[in-house]
């Protein structure tokens, strides 16, 4: 499973890792918010932090970064 290694390498928190898993499933912020009973704003903040830690600026780049590393 690549998720734990990727999360550790980029210093993601447990919540960020949970949100990254849902992003990788193709869920949008609204669906992630509903799944985790969070506000959309909270999800956006976590996604922003994931982008910053992974040094990317879009979901597309995040997916490429995730699948490129192994």
C-alpha cells in the first residue's frame, strides 16, 4: 500500500491521509465533507495543506505525484 509511505514521506497528518485516500478515489470536496462529516471549508483547508506538503498545486499534480513515487 503506497498511502502510508507517501503520507510519511510528506509529513501528512492522520486526517490529511484520510482525505488523500478519498481524493485518490476521485471524490470531490463536497463528497469528502459528507463522508467525514466535515464542512467543505475544512476539507479545502486539509486539501490545501496536502498540496503544500506534496509541493503540488492541483488534484491532477497530486495524483501524478502519488502514482509516480514508489
